[in-house]
């Protein structure tokens, strides 16, 4: 399976996604709806959707590998 939290590259990428989302999301949602051309609006919306999905995937991998073993090692599946 895809290990979203394996290695320093994944951690670095996760931090970059966090920064991108923290800066871009409020700007995108607070900007007036007619302030961007339709193509730019679609590209930024797609970039946000991809980043939210990837950020959630990596974040949940961190939660599963860090906290679930403390509750039950059987819940994490085979190593």
C-alpha cells in the first residue's frame, strides 16, 4: 500500500501542503467570485482539491501509525 508518512520527503511534502493550504484556502474563499478568470478559478480549485486529498491521506497515515498501535496493534493490519 501507499505509505504517506514514510521518510523525510513525505514529511517535508506534508509541511509544504500545510503551508499551501493555510495560505491559499482563505484567499480563495474570501476573494470575490468575479475576481478570477474562469480558467484560473478552475486551476486553483483543482489544486486545492488535490492538496486537501493528499494532505488528508498523509495526515491519516500519521494518525494510524502513531496512535492506533497505542490502542490496539491488531487494528493496524500486517506490517
